[in-house]
C-alpha cells in the first residue's frame, strides 16, 4: 500500500457516510456505506484473522479511496443507491431492470384505467405489481381479473376511436367504456378491487364484494347480485389455492440468497395477507464482497425501483444498516415498515423457504459453457496446469477408528458433476489405518485402469496435504504416468499471525502443487475455489456414505448372505416366497429349486444346514464360507459405479 493511501486511512472520519474504492486507473470499483466510516474501511485492511476474499483483492486493485460524510444511516443508504446507479461499479450489486422481470402496471390517472403487462419500471406515478416469477403465473392472474373484474383491455388509441363494442363486451367481460357511457364511480370500484386482489388483501376484497352483493339484492338488482356472487366465489377459490404462510396476515417480502463462489442469487418470496403470492430470483455475478454488505444494498435497490413496500421485510442475517434501511422503507411506504431477522417460528420458516427456493433457482441457472470455460482457464493459469482441466477427479479416504477403510472417486466434466464416473474402492493391502499408503493404493489402481482403458483425467485432486499429494505422485511415477496434473486441497492450519506465509494463514483452503513448498491460495469466494471445494466435499460425502454402508453390511448379516450365488434379488425372492428365514431353513431342496433353480438350491440347502447349530463350530462349514467369501471378493467389482451390486 502506498503512503498516500495509508495517510487517507489514518484520517478517516468516524461519522456515517459512503466510501468509494477506485482502481489504479481511477475507475470506481466498489461503493459502500457505513455507520462508522473509519471502522468499516479500516477493517478491510486488518490482516489479523481476516479470511475475507476482498482483503487480498484490494491489494491487487485498490488505487485510491474517497469518502462522503452524511448525517445518518438513511442518508447513507440513499447516497449509496444513487452512486451505484450512476457509476455501476464492477463489485457492487447491480439490479438490472431488464426483460427477465414481468410485472403488471395500473395507472389510475388514465381515463378508465387498464392493466398492462410491462417489463420495465418507470417513475410515472402508476402502480406496479410483481415481478411475477413466470409467464404462466401472470396469465392466470390476468385470466381471473379479465373474467370477474371487467376492466378494459384495449389501448388508449382503440378506446378513443372504436365505434362498436368488441367481442369481450359481448361475452360479458368488459363494460365497453369505448362506446357506452359507463359511470366512472362504478368503474373505479372495479379498479380498487383489482388493486386489493393483486396486493393479496383477501379480507378487504371479499368483505367489499359481499356488501355490494347484499346491496344489489336489497335494491332488487338480482342479475347484478348474481354476477357479484359468481365473482366472489371465483375469487375465493383463487385465494384458497394460495398457501397460508403466517397467521398474522401481514404483507411481507422475504429475502434470502445462495452463493456459489462469486455468483450470488437473491430470492424474494412474496407474502400478502399471510398467503404466499409468488417469488422471484435475481442472479448476480462477480459478487466477491461479503454477504452482509451486498444484501442491504440489494434490498435498497429493489425497493427503489417502485416495487410494493410491505409491512415487514424478513432477512436471513443481521446487517449493520438495518435501522437505517427500516427508516428509509418507512418513508417510501408512508407507514411503519419493520426489517426483521427472525430466529424462530413462522417467520423463520419463511426465511428457510426462501433459502430453499434460492438454492433451487441457482441449480436451474448453471453456468453457461463460456462462463465455465473461463473458470477452467483461470484455474489452469492459477495452478500452472499443463492442460485445461475439463475432466477432473477427486479422491478421499474414509475409515471408522482405523477399520473399514474405503476410498471414493468423484468426477466433474467441464465444471459439472459427472456421476457416471464415480467409483468406490475397498482398501485391499492394508489392515490398519494409513492414509498415505491407502491413497497410494487407490491412485495406483485408478491410473493403472486408466492406462489399460486409455481413460485418464486431466487433473487429479487429492483431499489432503503434502503427504497425500506425495503418495499420489509416487503412484503416478511408479506406473510411468505422464500428462496428468495432480494437486491436493487441504483446510488451512491455525497459524500464528507472524507466520511468513501470511496469506495462507488467512485462507480457509490451501492448494498444494508438486515440487512447490508453499501452497497456492485462491480467493475465498472465487469460482475457481468453489469448483475445487465442491468436488472435494462431494468426494468426502461419497466416501463417508460408502464407509457407513460397508459397516452396516458387516453388522447386519444373515445366513442368506453366506450362500454363493444368492445376491440381494434372490434373497428377496426367497423371503417373499417362504415368508421368513426360519421357513427358508426348513425347506427342502425341491422347494428351494422352485425359486433358485436346482444347482443354486443344492448349494443353498447345504449352506443353510451349516447354520442350524449356531453354537457349534463346524470346521467344514467355516472352510466353505471362507471359500465363498474369496469367490465373492474375486468376482466383485469394487471400482463399479454407484448403485451397482
């Protein structure tokens, strides 16, 4: 850091305000807000125990720093919002108002207002409802409104020039204000009811319609009363399909997010009058700054676009600017708005529901081919790989207190998990725990098979440190395998602050490379690190699952498991046919042959007779079972894909 920047850090004010980070070319790369500018900005440069990604990022990009002091948190939020929209910094949340967000627009100032489907918000005084999560959702909403609320659907030009009613009037779905003198007060009532329906305010809407129905009936306007009755029933059916989410019947927006490296997806769940009313996903890229800074910025930008401000805004984590955000939203709504971080109860359930929707939306928005290619190229450059790692495999060793040692192999093709190349291994050459020797055996078996089948990956990722990496490299050297890059990924140790490898001390993950003493440290929220850690975590999960399954098989064995030629399918057939293990034991060879066939039936009968006296040791039986185990082990394919017998 240069002396000029250090002097600015020393002179930072303690008041609330906004800070602008610039790169070495003077371009603004990030705009942030803080209650205390000095504490917030200086925290970025506090190296001790700080593992956040942007600490190392600032060393590379930061060239200058500016601050703007304001009176309070609310003013800081407003100024941050304006500066983000003006400068569009590369590391800020940029909520683009483009064609992926479909909404409904209602302008009360129009002569006989109508609903319009729009894809952009304008500050024109009109009401905007949405955004809607899908075109089908907005079509269903319009279908109900057009059928039962009777607003015009024609444009202003058609309204001014039409000479005769259209087909919608003839089928009773439009009062035809283009031709007939429809009373404006009656039409305004329909507009008000549409607003209540779109806001999800079922109670007010239903009560109002019932009052109108009774009034029409009292005035002997029975046709009008019947029409309102049908409208009321249809609306009630529509509202019944909406799931009741809370019992306090408030308007709520529920925010949550899902992060995959530098990609952040924010999901907004809409609750109106206690009922779920839909949701919308907002995918954002190149977001490496902390979640507790990005989320309030997103919320601020979201409501600045004219979206409906509810009574409560629920968030998954507490943020420093919560009180200021609450004051700002209260001012925009003109009524009290609460920003909450629920810890339990119905509101916490809503946050968890939004989180699940965020995860699902992220799953559906996988990286495009070009994006994945760029990630792989950055990984190749950062680790100095010889080939682009299109085919990656990761290995992990698992055991239980030194016993039941197994290994897993998981794979990724072009950055995506490839389960067709998953493999599971039982360690054959060891009887006690030795992670290094186990890794040597597994890598030897994998590379040997790859040589025979001409099927070698571009990159092997080993779960572990230098020892596991050395074992894998030794296995490759023993087989003479060249052209396959091998690295290992390990959690960092708790190092002292004065450790000479200070960057490693701050990173939760370290990548070890062959013939290099110090590890490579990838940025915490980078897509490259996410790809490696995701593969490593999947290998760990797969190994643990296989190890637990192996232990269960060892603990829960029956006499049928010791019969050569009788696998899981035939065992089920036997138990289904005879009803119990006791009946199977009591059956004759002829009865067993009806299920197993004559050859296997004879073997099964002989093996089952060996189990009749469990307390007596039978050396012949023990020898036959040992031979059977050897036969099974010889024929079992331990490197088979998941799900194979």
